[in-house]
C-alpha cells in the first residue's frame, strides 16, 4: 500500500488516459471531483470532444463524515471492485462495468453513468421509475441466489465468504443501524422536536428484543453475498435503466437485509412525500406508486428467487424437502420487514439521514415526516417475526399514514 | 507444500528430537504409528529411559477410509493446530498442549495423553466419568462464548471466521450428516436387517424438512468457532481429567452443533448398552448415568454460558435487551437437540459408525440397538423446534427405550 495517496485531479486524468479503449489518443481530458459520499473521492473524467467519459472512485483511509478520526481499510476498494465484477456476471447490465482496478491506489475505474440520476433525487421530485421494481428484483434475485448455498457450489461459496470478510464496513452498519438509535451516543443526530420519539426508542424493550435478533442475523447469518447498502442513493436510474452502484459494504449476510434496504428507502420517501407533493390527489397517487413498488419488490423478488431455485438449485435436500422453500421465503420476507424497519429508524435518529426527509424546509412538515417514518419503522420491526405476507407490511404503512 | 511427504517412523523420530524441552539429549526414541482414524498419521514417540513422550499428528492429503480418491486439503492441519492453541488459551488444560506446528509437513507435535483413554472405549466398558460433564461444558462454554459475537470483539471475530474457513472438512459433515442418510448413495452403510428403517428415513417428509433447516444452519450460521467433531472418540479421559482432541473440523458454525454432538454420542452409547451390560439393574444404573450426563451437559453448559455472558458480554444490545438471553439459549437448546438427532442417525445408516453399536457381536442385539438409536434420533430431529427444556429430549430417549 506504499504507493497509496489520495489522487489529485491531474493525476486522475493521467491514469484515465491509461485505460484502453475509452478515450482517443491525446484527448483533452477534464476532471471533476464529484464525491458527495463520506468514504471516497470520485473523479468524473470527460473528453468533451469525443463525448467519452469514465468514473474513477478512490477509497480514502478514513470516513470523511467524522474527519480523519474514523479509519477505514482501503481493502473496501478491492471488495467494491470485485463485487461489481461478480454482480455484472450474475446480473449483466445492472451495475456499471469495471474497466480497471488498481489495488495500490484503492482505485476502481468504471463506466460513467451521468446520463442516469440518483434514484433518491428522482423520487424526491416525484418521478416514478416503471422499470425499477423489475430491475432491482432481478439484481437481488440473481446476485443473492447465485452466491447462496442454494445456487452456488457450497465449498466455493465458503471461499467467497472468506474473500468478502469486511469488518470495517460491517462495523458501520452494526453501530449506526443496529445499536446507536436505541441508546444515547454522540453518533445520533436528530432534531429537538422529536426528542420524545427518540427517547421512546431507547425505552422500548419489545423493540430492543427484535433489534437484537436482527442484529444477530446481521452478525452471523452468511446466506449470500449482499450489496450491503442498497438504498435509493446507491441506485442510478433513468426511465428505462437501473444501475446499482457502491457495493463497498458487500459481505456475506442475511438476504433480507438487501431486500429490506430497498423497501426502507421507498418508505422513507413515502414519509417525506407529505411535503414534496402538496396536492392531495397527486400525493395519494405518488404514495400509491411507492406502495405498489414495495409490493412489487417483494412479490417479484419472491417469484424470481423461487424460479432460479427451481431451475438452478444445487442442493439436493433444499430442492427436495417438501415445504422448505416456502419456509425459507417466509423467513426472507420476515427478515426484509424487520431490516426495513431498522433502516427507516436509523435514518431519522442516527448519524446519517436521507434527503427525502432532511431537506424538507418546513420544520412542521419535516417533523411530521420524521414521526411518520419512526412510527412505520418501529411497527415493522415489532411485526417482523409475525409477518406472513407483504400486504401486512403495507397495512402498517397505510395505517400509520392514516393516523397522521 | 513442496516439502510435504508422509513421514516414515524414522523421520518422525528425528523431528521429535528437535522439539525443545521434552527428551534428554541423545535419548533412544521409539516410534509407533497409532493412527486409527481416517485422515491422519499419528506417531507416538517415546523415550523408555526417561518416560517422556509426545504425539506427532500428520495430515495426509486424502481420506484413508475411501482410499486416495477423496482428496482433503492439508490446510486442516493448520486449522487443527491453531484451534488447539486457541482452545488452550480459552479453556486451559482441556486440550493437549501443542509443542510445535510444521506447516510444510502438515504436522502438529503435541502432548502425549496415553495415560488417558478414548472416552468411547471407556463408556463401552461401562466406565463412568464423573468429571466429564463438568469439563466438557467448561470447554464448550468457554471456547464457544469467547469466539462468538457475544464474547469477542466483533471485528476480530470476522477475522477468525476468515481464518477458519474449512471447505473440505465441512463438506464431509454436509454429506455424511446432513444429506446421505436421507437418500440413496454408495456412501451409506447399514445392515440388511434394518433396510426398512433406512428406507423410512428416505421417505419421511417431516424429517427432511427439519434436516434441511438444520443443514442450512450448519451452512450459514457463523455463531462461534466450533470444535466441529465433538464425539466421544474426540475426548480423552481419565476419572479426573478430560482432554478434547482432533479439532480439524473446526469452523465458524452453529453452537448447538458441538453441544448436540456430545449428547448424540451419549445417546448412541445408551442405545448400545442393551448389549454391553446385560444385568438389568446394572443396565438401568448405567443408562441412568448416561441420561444424567445428557441432562448435565445441557444444564451446566446453559449455566456456564449464561455466567460468561453476564460477566464478559461485549455487546451492548445483546447484554441489555430484555428476554434476548433466554431466547438465545432456547434456540441453542433446540439446535443441540436437532443436531444430536442428525448425528445419531448418521452413525447408524451413514458411512461412519460407532463402536458402541457396531461392535455388538450378536446380530439381534445389534439390530435392536440400531433401531433404538434411529427411533431416538429421528424423534429428536422432529422435535427440535418445539423443544423448551432438556427434559423433553430425555423423555424421548426414555420412551423410545421403553417401547423396545
């Protein structure tokens, strides 16, 4: 790692030239650092003359959000790069193509997706994405099934588990999602207006038990290679394209965590939409679209995962034991609902928030959205082990919204 | 690995001389190859003059039981050696001391325990071991707790998971314990007399569902660093000493698998004792001792594990969430009962049997023992998820025996 240093824009341009087959010889390249995340430098390298471009993502050895005091291994760049390559094999076209990975620089050079927008930003504007549910469930079903003991040689799977051991990034999730919101810590971040609701999280024993059970699954259940951070800020979309980015949190974990992350971020947007769309009938329509998406996420995922299992299942007993598949899918649904709840709650009171709610300018609107999200999140968590269908989770969303 | 070759006894002696602090200079060492397992050479090196001795265990690159056709990585020697060293730190005195590990030769040089006997052989003779339940539960509670997310730094734990990825040895268990007994395969090995009972295993859908669920836990649940093969042939005993050997199957798996292995092998002896002890009152007494041991294994393990958790728990939420500890321990009990059942069944119809039953010379006695073991094993498997106390498992053993 001795060659490692954070790149300057000029260095980024020089390295970009070495990627074969992208830019014409001698192109006048431009660089713009566009990283708005917390963990990386992101250089957007363009050649205005040819219209060609690429993205260079370089890990930095600390979390920017808390200064240099939170060190993070550069190994996450290897994990991200290898995960992207594997995901592109398993779910072609649904992640950016990796052109090159430089281990010394912790640098991944990949396809530019600037014709897409971050899905979260689109949703905030009230845009709907008709292909999203279809694409994201294809992505999840394929990447999760084919890295699990159901769809992959079980000895090779163990080598993947080893390859994707990811302590630093898992620690972030373990703290921010599965601990901080339920205790007093400087990591938490919420407005004084919801102090009572935040305090309630810390005093709710029923909630703590369910979060503990979900935390244990996150820590021990090596079901499949997760994306690990599958929120709507990790998805680039157009009306007819979906690209999943940023798998630096990838590790072997419980499948429901990825599915739940998608659902959670639709729910967070749902909670925020009370402000972004003011017209009641437009609001009802867009919220209807979000709910329909939640339903589709589960039902399409369930259908596709089962179809892959039917066609490509590698395990004699898992394939043949009557009732096993139904039990397995039900357990994924329950996990997804529980993890969705945890991911909603942490975005309201934890360290890192979402624009869907945080950027609501009106304080009363924002508070209403925060309280709605907390109500939905905690209800999903408490309900998770009882769930039998996605409709029950949707009812939780409806009825929490109806109470406001 | 280029230096690797199976050692001759003369080579073993020369290497033994290089271990510091054991043998006097120029001692006339003797070697005897005593490996009766399937996977290793074991040299017993002695110096009759000083009475000093040691054990050299060398992995061979194939499973002897099926000739050279079943290749096995020599990496298991590293895993065994490192597991022994770690177990000795966590549960001092309950495993042999490792003097030296030679990676090139896949060779572990360790404390000689020839003043102990293999517990299985002692039990067959009707010997009882008053310290066993105490020692083995100390061993399990300490090694399992302190390698789990409850008792170990959770980021360091992930590095241990990585270090103990053990595909070849896990594959043996996955096949022999969690698949073969429930299907037709050349690996299976049972007598014609119990063909009906073996066929019943293959046709029992309720059983298959439970075995599938247990198999999934074995494949995905990285709770703690298991011994992985904790039967009574892996335990050296005297009346007042217990030493656990042979952790080459060590990997991160479900805690109940180790606990269940101990229980299973007491149950197997219980089933066989109908022959070994013929006097009805002696038989009842020894079976009573075995049942008492099963009860002690769980209750002492439960007590010690909880005590370690109370004193050394590292996880804020796991420590504080009301009801979590009870749910966790109940789930370990259920797993232990289910895994115990699987381990009993495989020793009757699968590839590898136990002397407690196989060496019964009388065919009718042997068949009775085999049928009793299968009845207990399948009942434990079917009951596992309903279990609430070890007494229920004991009732299953009693009532199966009473029916014979």
